[in-house]
C-alpha cells in the first residue's frame, strides 16, 4: 500500500501498461491530468522500487521515456483483479 496506494500510482502503471504512454508529457496529459509535481514524484518512486526504468530519448534538454520492468509488468494480474472487482461491485467500475 505504501507504494501503490496513493492517488496516482496505479493510473501511471495502467497508462504505461495498456495505453502506450511512455513520456512525461503523455502521462501528464492523460484524462486524469496528474499534476506535474505529483507525476515526477511517483515516477521517481516507481523507478526506485524497480517497477519502471527510464531511457533518454533526447539530449538537450534531456527527456526520458518510461517503461515497466518485469516487476512492473507482474502487476498486470493485480490490476485486472481490481478492475474485475470494480465491474462486479461498482456498476461497471464507476
């Protein structure tokens, strides 16, 4: 819960896993409009915990793409279970 239980982290993992979003800008402009300071903090935390890795794709200024590691990808069944629970208990995941 310390790592994934905050407001934005699972949404970031979801966007990396299923929505093809890999840059800071793509993640920030998702439907939820994650504040930039919160997104930066969450990405750093996910990287520290080994759930994502970043790769530079531009030098000046340095910009990164983010990807799930194997450990991050292993969260997929957990996310699917949460989604299933939402559909079963919250009228389609509202």
